[in-house]
């Protein structure tokens, strides 16, 4: 595909040396570290450091009417439009989980350490990445000239192999994803997950490198050179329809691979250290939302264009929020009503 995604200077421009303030930690946080980030990719080559119907809640579900607006209760998922068929999973609150990679993990990047204690309120999360079928309904609602109109399946030059109805939407910027959340209904408070919500949901109670253990096979996730069958033919090196692999213990699909997923946080390379504290401190951070400012947004999960190492539960990467890439999408969350 002839990709017109970003100019080289845009992807990683100003990623080093920026200072971001950490809320509640009273210290500066910058996003400079030794980790790799997303790079421009040649579709024919193996990437080098790539980083780039109704609602159902848990076991039970409820159906929403046409139009995204509605209300939520503790036991019901957000009442998004029935036609969208968003499957919601209720993620339980946790008094504490360890976020990040342990010091004993040799492959972990600098920004994944130190592990630190995080407390989270419960929330709803879409069981799958947002699909083309769901996002296309948003695109149809937009007027000509809207800045989000040329995202997703409308992105100029996007290969048809990425446009299947049940494949995850790609070529969506951070603002495109937020606009979709708003379109679902402002009263529902649908948003992108925080990085802490994303990792907790991905781990689903596990403490291993991946939610399925300390190794990830190519038949467990859509990563580089995964192969599957469609209509009797081998398919590889593209997005795959969502929910084709085993779900994790929370009931979420494709938390490893398929597409990178936007998180709401600004990226801070030493954010974890600020959360944990200095020296012997071992702070418990409640519902963290990332650095207070920055130039890059966090992306998580790895993709079909990524190595298995990029897909581990604690792996952090980041992108300029204007990026639109064919291995970059998102999923959504909403608060549990009190």
C-alpha cells in the first residue's frame, strides 16, 4: 500500500527532552528514554523495532436503542446504539495491582520500570477493538469537510485488505478516536482507556509476561508472520477480524497484537518512577491518568506488524497524536455508575 501516513519528522518529533508534570507526584516527568517507538514501515520488509446486536456486560447484557445516548447503572453496560453491537465487559475494581515490568525482566524497556502499586475503580471496556463496521457508522454521520472524515476506511490509499467489516479500524488518530467516543454519547462518558486501565485489563489477574503466560505463540495473537485461513487460503501480514483468538480471563480479545491501541495518557518516560517514589518509598497510586502534559500519547498492545516482544502486557510505546497508521486502532471504556 502506498501509505501517506506521516512525515518522518512528525512521528518522533519532539519526543526527547520534553518535561511533563505528573499529577499528584509533585515532580517533573520527561518522555526521554531508551525505548523504541513507532517508525515508518515498508510493507514488504520485516519491521525494525516496530511499535507501532446489543451490548453485553460480563455474563449478562442489555440492549441500547438507536443513538448513543442513555444512562448506565451499576449492573448495566453503557447504552450505546444497538446497531453498533458493542460488547461491553465489566472490569472489576482492584485495591492493588503491580503495573510495569519487574527488575528481573531483562527485555523490559526503561520506561516499564519500576513496578509500582496501582489502585483502580471498576470500569466497562469493549471486549474488542473498535471495528470498521462500528467506525463506519460514525464516518457516515460526518459532514463533508469534517477533519475526521478521511480517517478509518476513508483514509486515502488504505488497502482494501484492511477494510473488512469485522476487522479493527485503522488509520485513526488520537483525536479521531476521541471524536468517536463523543459521538457515542457524551452522557455515557465513553473514553479511551488510561494506560493503567489498559494494562490491568490486559493482565486480567496474571503476573506473567503475557496474559497467557511467559510466552506468546503466533497462533495466540495476530503478530508479525502469524498465518490463518480465510476461504481456504493462507492470510498473513494484515489485520484480522476481531475475536478470532482466545480471550483473556476478563473476557477481552486481542489485547496482544492485531493493532496498537491508543490510551488517553500523555507519555512520560520516567512516569513510573514518579508514581512509585524515590528511595524506599512505595506509593500506592489511585486511578492514575498519566503525565499532565507532553507531546506524545501512549499506545499499547503491539500489532500485526510487531514482534512478539512488543506485545507483552507491560510494553509501552508512544506516538504523535496525529498519527494515522494501518496497524493503529483503539478500544473504548466507560465508568461504572455509582
